[in-house]
C-alpha cells in the first residue's frame, strides 16, 4: 500500500461558532446540537490513553446532493495498525447502521466524524473507507475540537478529492465547506435551559409548565418592546430604516389574526376551562388508582 498524503485547503471565515464562509464548493452541511453532544460524550467516555474518537455520521441529502443535513451519529471501534493506519470495525458499523435504519429509514451514512484540532494523514485511509459507504456521493468529514476553545472554530466539515499524478502516489485534497448548526424549537428550549443554569453543580432543574410559559411570555414581550423601539426610532428619523427588515415586520404583522379583545378573552377562557378539566380528571384518576392499590393490599 502506498504512503498516504493529504492537502488541506483552509479558507478565511468571516463568522464565528460553527458557521463557515462560502468556499468554491456547491456542497453545504448542517448539523443539530444532538450530534455535537453525542460526539463530545463519545470523547469523554474514550478509553484511557486514546487521543481521539471516530464515528459514523447519518443524515439526509437533498435531491441534487448540494445539501447534507447531519441528524445523528454513532461511535465506531477502531484499531491502530502501524503508523498512520487505522482499522475500523466494519461488522460493528453494519450492525449499528441496520439498527438505525429500523428507527429512521430515511437517514443514510453521509460521512464520519473525528475529534481533534487539525487534520491528520491517517484521515486519508478513513475517508477512502467511508467513500465506499456513501457512493456515489462524497463522504463528509466532521472535525470537532473537544477543547471547546472559543478562539477556534469548534465544528468544521470537509470533503476530499483525489490528487496526484497518474504514475505516482495518490493523495487527498481536503476542502473545508460551509457548516451551520440548526436546531428545532424543542432543542432550543433545552439549550436555553442549559445555558441559563450556567455552571451549577448537578445540572439545570426542571421548571414547571407555568414557569416555562411565563418565561416565554416575558421573552415575547421583550422582543415586541425591541421592535417597537426600532420602529419609533425609524419613524422619528433617529435611525435609518432597513427595507428588508421593514417588509419582514409588515408580513409578520399581517400574519397575526385580527381578533377583538373580548373574542380573544372568550377563546382563552374556554381553552383554560378545558385545560383545568383535563387536570381535574387526571388527578381524579390518580386518586382512584391509589385507592384501588391500597384496597388490593388490604385484601
């Protein structure tokens, strides 16, 4: 087997976090916070003496193949054989992928992940291995810095193309591609709860539904106040208006249904009564079950 070589092309980025400025490639990637947490959890549980961890990425590709949505991942067992050579447990990969297909049949293997600050020469062999799993598409390599250094980009994605002369050694040219972190409404709520707890020992306590609703209403009122302040500043001439933002605000206002206050109060009270009825019935059912359990023990 010939010696592997690789070339890393890095392009300047104008943003921070997990976003990358546009590069001469039509391929773009997006990943969720669950993937980031799974990779970091894998790194924290690594065997003693192991510098980095590897795993498979699963997701969905767009019809034209220009967008890769990385939705989940799972760890892989590896064995080092000599210098710059890593053997991946292919049987474990097949078994894990088969189990994952039962849960999410739309998600396929789109690439692999590794932890570390920079690319390494052994990435060539690993990338070639996953190229067979993702054919005819190119695999995506996700590199995550486990140190979480804010001065460096934590998550980077790469694609590779073969380079070299026909009669000489072949290598890989790794090109960094745009990567954005996307999260759903439920994931955003969890992230807000985690960030609000800070470094509290024991984690963040769970809040009740009413406390969560109160926090959401306060955030909405705060955002409305910010919009009102901006609109007042533009109308008074203190600030130059943004046409795109103005159209967006106009569309948002038009999307709000026009309901009279009395009608809104009536609908809200009806919904509240239904909610209270559900709570009452659930408490009644819980009480009946508790009484039945005690009677069963007495008998």
